[in-house]
């Protein structure tokens, strides 16, 4: 199960795909929050037979192997590195998220506990093993699983474990990590293992010829450098605003594709003036998307990718082998994006500019992009280094672990 963000959903689906490849008759229930229910149903349908809760009246007549179910959950909003004055400077966030949001989150969490308890109370409904991908949606379910002694496997993608995973780790059968672990940590915790972050098989290294064909597919010039800027499925407001400011300069030396995100797309529609078409042919070197269902192809077409520093996005870029500028948001709990980005920046596998630095001076982002676009050698070196981070067998390894726990029961 997983939810709360697309970064938890897509790796979980990749693991489900591998489980079904290994054991096609395995019955799978995928629990997720209400927000991502439709996304999960769509993704799992692509794997084979899948059904959701709205079809529960016909279950006895069918024998599908994936069932997608909603579960209540509550998110607890926290912001790292806030000074006392920030709570008054950002009063809208303080009131909306930290006060009212957390009150709603508390009752959502209690509702998740109650729903999970009664759903798992009958022994016939209890799974042989649970896979908890992370996010606040997993916490109430994981606590009830502990109560009923249902074994579970956890996967933590980031350098710093999230709150839900930190609470559940001590009782997990296995804790898998997306980032490398030291020998000291592995010796201290025998149930820890480094698997990498699972990504879809569509994320794979793109050679020059394929990259040119992908550029053409998106109507960009095949031989001109392409920069893809993305804040994920929901978008990143500060990254969008910085792009708006530097876009005229960017377009002087590169093509640009901006994935503005579902949440912020309408606020950025003014940039459509840079996107000129003539009889279905792109006459300009700019395109803006709300979101793309083929991010593997869009990022595969890129010479440089600018993105947030979530672990799943990093894993996808590593699999593709792309020169990358990471823009971590510092105020997320545990500052996990910053730590993800710092590790890659120190290894020369990516360039990093913190969100606050970019917001204060967007030209710094422009300079980073320009330095990469004008230096094919530097791009190639960075792409090679980040590609060494990729673990193509991550989903298969996790599937093996989960099935081993199931068999052991």
C-alpha cells in the first residue's frame, strides 16, 4: 500500500508488477488514500485485471487479482527550519496547515485506525504479508497490522526516514531503503537492506538516436538542446515562478518544456504566449504541460532536467541517465530533499540549488542550466555518474523479499 504522493504510488505499482510476474495467481489488494484512488486504479488496470470498490457487488462473479481500496488517513503538517517569526510571517500556512490541517489530519488518522481495524478483524480478510511503501496513509494500517501480528515489509526511499516509517520500523519484518546504507548501519540492524528505489521498466537509458526521435515526437528540434523543468504531478509553485522570470533568457539558447503541474497550471497559462503553433507544427522552442502521462519519454528527450529532489524522481533520472539540476524544498520534514540532493551534488552526479536560493535569485538557476547546456562533456560526466545510482532490479528484489515473507508464513 502507499499514498500521499505519486512518489509513493509509482514504486509500489512497479513492485506489484514484479510480484505478478513471479506469481501470477497472487491476490493483491492495493490500499491507498482517497486522493490517489483513481490514479492507482488506472495504473493497476494497466497491469492486468483490476477492480475498485465501486464494483464490489460483482466480486463473487469474477476472479481478478488486484483490488484497489480506499483507506482513511490523516497528514500531519510539519515544516523544517522554521524560526518562531516564520509562524507569523506565513500566517496563511500556519492557520491552514499547521492548525486546521493538523486537526483534520488527527481525525483522519483516527478514522484510518478504525477502518483498518474492522477491515482486518475477520481472519479471512488478513493478508499473508503487507508492503508499506511509505507516507502518512501507511501509519494507521501499519499499527493495526502490528496489533494483528500481520508481517509487513517497509520501503523508505529517502535519505531520512519519514515519520510513519520511523514509527513502524521497529516491528517490520524487513526495512528496505532506496539510498545506500553504511556497513555500520547494516551490522546494527540485520533486518535492513538496500534495494534502491523501484521505478517502471519504461525508465531506461536513452541513446542519442532515440533521444532525437523523442524530441521530434514532442515537436522540438531534434538537434537543439532541450531543458525539461518539472515539479512533479502537482507542480512546484516556486519552480514555476522562477521559470517564468528566466524563460526569455533560456529560450535564447535552448528549447524548454515546463511541466507546471495540475495544482499550478492555471496560474501559469500566461506562458502559453511563448508556445506558437502553425498547422500542428511547433514554431517556437517552448511547450508547457499541465502533466504528462509519459514522463519517461519527456525526460528521456531532455539534455538537462530541472526538478525537485524526491527519491523517486531521482531514481527515474538515474535510470534514464540525465544531467540534472535538483531544487530541493528545505522546509519538508527532516529536510529529506536537501539531504538527497546534497549527496548527489557532492558526488558530482547532479547540481543543486536550494529552493530559497532560487527564489531569492532565479538567475542562479539560469546560470546553472546555461553551464550544462553549453558543456556536452560536463553533461555526459554527470549523466554517467547519476546512472551509477540506478538499481534496475529494485522492484524485483523487493518482490522477492515480500514473497519470501509470505512463504515463510
